[in-house]
DNA sequence: TCATAATCGAGACGGTACGTCCCGTCTTCCT
DNA sequence: AGGAAGACGGGACGTACCGTCTCGATTATGA
């Protein structure tokens, strides 16, 4: 049973929905507040009441769309978890709102900071647990910088997407994770010798 | 003796210069053609004669600024060459025009394609030579995907810059290159020493 | 003993008061219902309950302010009564609400009609009694159009006020009344000769 | 042969024309700059480039409409000239732009001052010549205040128009002029005949 | 050497969206 | 239950730039 929302909340989610929909067909800078207002049958004032800038609106729309994604399963192997995470990431990036939020983040440092704190860092904390679990299970070494490993995993995905305009496919992701794990895995010949 | 440029060429470089200067203090979307025209003492018409969109102008300004960078030295080690390359990259990103061009690339697929073809791919071809030289010198293995290795090197730099708003420092870069090379290195002295 | 007003009536006069006060410092078109509501500590709804338009509100405020003025004294001479009436008129016009109501009247025919019926005509009826008393006392002739004489007395006052932005002073008023009476007085040489 | 106007001037007169036309069917405060722009097929910017406020635009439109009116003929009698002048005035007031400009003048002191200096005073100077000619021809006395006489002639017209919403007809005007001249006339045939 | 054309700056132009103000209505919550 | 408080859809405001378009003034050449 859906709890009936108040007017305010209902409007808010309609506005975010309209934003997401519009961004499927146009890019961020072509998105106008007036179009969002029209599509969500709302006055411009209502939008400006809650979001000071277009970038805030887009950011919130992104959060609304992605808030339930990116869970992981500690019973699976480190490798499988990473592959799963990166696949989920590509599905997010694929959407119009995904590209839009990256555009904003690339341009506005304030939004970048918000994106980092509200979105990236919490997920990064969780993701480190995958690594830690891997260490605990004896799958991987423990003498490396977690941060750099994560950057080596996530960086290439964003890199391919933004600069190559290419959504990495499963094969790429598997190769990437494999390659990264070569550098930290216990089965790395380099270390097995030690 | 400086070769006297024709009016057209002189104007063109003044416009590109003005664009670069303006982007040091404002961001891409705040950059207006009118401001560029005013700062370079040129009519708007003159700018539109050569560049159809603001994004083209910014892209050309970026190319103008970076065309002489990114050479490398085959006599140095693979490791040193990569560190050098990534350091040069960070110095480019640091500038206003660097961030601006990334903003455009993140948003406009056409510019992203142009950036890829005119800028990234040529450099990538060159960079692969570093890897190949490393293989030839016996520093690294030869059974891996060059593309993924490059993504693991460059991806994290762009990733840190765009999403974390942080220019990686030398220490980070050295750790990164070291970590990547762990995945592809032979038991060469550099790594065996660890 | 002051009769305690009901809530409604108390609110009503506070709203009219706020309207009058605001119009001392701003002009009619800058007056907003929201400002009136704020100043009289009342919800906008309450104002709209009683007045359909801003113009109605201003009109009522004007009536409230002027309802006790403009009495005259039949024991004085015709001349003195007219001078007194015109002086009173100038004091009304001088106030912000005075100018405001004229603005409305100049623009909205409905308000002009209301102003005529509820305000001007009753006073005009009274004023004609001054003229009639003058005739009865033998001060002035009886063969003229009362309407035109009143227009010649009042018209110039409004005319000076609206078009010249000047409040006629006592000297002007005395000259005016004198000049008008020349045309109807028994002491008019033109008629004495008859 | 009509001299071809430049773009600027052509636009300007189209805008003034659109303003006049719109004011025939709506009142001043309902007139929007956007509607004027739309009707004259012009961008809002173009209107704002030349007129800072709506009131300035309306004032200029009024001037444009009336600049050729109000000439008089010294060979005719004082009486005839005045009747003619007042009839012309009523025809101006009758139009939408006439009422609109009075609305503005009633509300905005700056426009009132401009109206006075640019429009009323020049005409008043001319009109005084009618009076002076009357004195010279021996039709009227010379011992009165010209200003008050003019106020007694023009005031009632504006007064009737603004407050009674009534355009004085020829009969009214003739009565008015007759009555005013009674106060200043010599025993000339025109009046002795009565 | 000069007229004749090409080029360019300046900025007016029609237009779109901005972010704000206030309208008049509607909803919520407190007294 | 009534009213203040204020959210709401809406319309116009006045502004900033867009990309196009005249318009002279300035070059710059080739007759």
C-alpha cells in the first residue's frame, strides 16, 4: 500500500521525474527549468523554491534515481563483487541523468564536492569492505593502498565513458578486474615467489 | 624575426588567447562569446566566422595550448616515462581550459569524438610505444591488453580530477604506476627490490 | 465608551489603515496586496474575502479617510464657503491615498462611476446648496448652469493637481473663486449694465 | 514621396503604433511590454533599448499621436478659437492612448513633469496668444490672470473626463467658454446680444 | 595613386530562457 | 470553525546572450 504523499512531496518527485525524463532526450545545458516546470505541470516558482540552481536539481534527480542501487554480497568472491559493482555503474552512466550529473560535476566544484560526500564516499566505504573481505578470506594481499586500487577499478570506467563516450561491456570489465587483481592477488606470480 | 601574421591569423590567436584567459577565472558555461569578442577586441561576427559553437572554440583553444606537450624519451625506463606522462597530464588539467574542455567533452558527444580522434588517440598511439619499448627491453610482460593498461594509468587521473576535484600529486602518480606495473611486470630489479 | 468591534470589523479597519499608510510612501501600482496583508498582520485570504480588486480596497480606504470632511456653513458668504471647500479638497488630494484614488479613477471606469456616485455626487448636491443660498441671499445671479460653475471651481483644482503636480495654495484658490464669481456675481459690470 | 526610414526609426514607429492600438482595447496597467513586442514583431530588448519604462513608451506614443494637432487661427474670434481648442482636446482624450497617458500622469510625478514641459507648457504658451489677441482686438479685458483663465477652460474638460468619465460635447464646451468669457469680456456684441 | 572592393568592429535585432515578483486560489495547521 | 501562513500554478517582469544582420570606417590592392 502506497502511503499518500503530501502535496509538497508529490510535486517534488514529479519534478525530479520530469527532469530525468527530459535528460533522456536532451543534454544538460539544453535542459531548461521552464521545460521541467511545463512537463511536471508546476510553476517555475515551485522549482526555485526547492532548488537554487539547475545543477542542484539534476544532482537530486540523480540521487533519487540511484539511491537503491549498488548493494553487494559478501558471500560472493571479491572478483564477482567488483564485476557486479562496475556493471551497475555502467548501467547508471548509460542513462541521460548519469551523463548529465557528470557534466555538472566536471564543471562545478561545489556539486563535485557534494557528489563526493553524498554519493561517492559512502559507496567507497562500502566498496572497501569488499576488499577487506577479500583480505580476510585470504583471496588478496593486505599490503597495498585501498584507494589506488579503487581508482584503478572505477577510474577506467568513468574515463571510457566520458572521454571515449563508450560504456564498457562485461568483457572489458572482467578484463579490467582481472588485471587489477593481478597486482594484488595472492596468485600473482610476482608475489608467489616472495 | 617574427613572421608577420596576416590579420586573420593574428585575430585567430588573439581570440584563442582571450578564451584561455577568460577560462582561468570563470567556468565553461559562464564563458560568453561576447566576452571573448570584447577581450580580444574583435566583433562577434569574426568569432562566428571561424567557430560554429562555443564548444569548438574552447576545443581549439585547448589544442592550441597543448600541442607541444607530451613528448617522451625512449631512453628512460617505462616507469619513468609513465610517471612523466601523467605529471604532464596533471599540469594540463590544472588549467582553466583543461577543466573547460573536459566539461565540453563530458556533455557533447561530437566534441568527445573530436577530442578522441584529434587529441587522445594520437597520444595513445605514442604511449603504446612506451609499453612496447618496455616489452622489448624485457621490463614487462607481453601477454596483456595494452588498452586496459593505459586505461588503468590514465583513468584514475581523470577520475580524481573530475570527481574528486583533486589533481594527483607526484606521490600518487608513482604509487599508481607502481601498482599498475605490478600487474604486468616481470621479476625485474625495480620490483624485486621491494 | 468605545464599542468593542468584532474581529471582522477590527481587521477591516486595520487593513484600510495599512493601505493608507503604505500609500504615503509608495504609489498605487507599487502597492501590493501582500504588503497590505503583511503590514496589517492578516492573511491574504482575509483581504480577498472583502475586496475583489486592489482598486476596491483603495477606494474604500479613501472613503474611510474622507467621510467626515466637507461640511459647510450656510451663515458664511458664498465666496467664503467655496474657498473653504476647495481648501479642504486640496488637503485631501495632498495625501497618498488621494493621489492613489485619482490614479484608479483615471484608469478604471467602474471605479470612476463608483467614485462619482458614492462620493462626488453627494458632495455636489450639497455644494449646489451653497450656490442656491447665494442666489437666495441675492449675492449672485440665478440665470446660469450650476453644473458648469462647479466644474469651473473644482476642475482647475484637480487639473493643477494631476497635470501640474501642484497643490493650489490659498491665494490661487481665492483668485479662482473671485474669477468664477465675476461671471455670475451681481457686481459684474457686464450685468450691472443690463 | 515618403522618405524611406532606417530600420531603427521604422521599428520605433511600429512599436508606438502597436502601443496605441493595444491601448484602444485595454487599459494602461493591462498593457504589457510583451504584448507590444509581439504585436509589433519586435524583441522585448528592442523596446527596452529605447524606453526604460512602460510609462515612457506610452508617453512617446501619445506625443507621436498628437504632435500635429492644436493649431489655431488668429483671424477667428477668441471665443471660436477656444471652442476649437477644447474640441480638439476632447478628441485626443477620447482615444485609448489619451486615457492611458492621463493614468500615467496621475500616478507618476516624473511623467507628469515631462508631460507638463514637453506637451502642456508649449501649448499653453500658444494658447495665451489667443487671449492676448483677444485683448488686442478689444474683445476682452486685460486685467486678469491668464493662468487662471486657462485653468478654468481646460480644467473642467479634464475634470469631466477623468472623474465623470464623460467627454464634454460641443454644447457643454460652448457653455463653458461663454461662462468663462463672461468673467473677462468687455461689452462686446457677442455678449451684449444675450 | 587613388578608387574600389573586401574585411572587420560595432552593435542593433528577433528571440529564448533566465530568476524574480506578485497575482488570486488552495491547503494546512494552529488557536 | 475560522483565520494566518504560505505553497501553489501562472503570467509578466527586466536582463543576459544567443546567432544573424546591417552599417560605416579601415584596409589593401590592382587599374
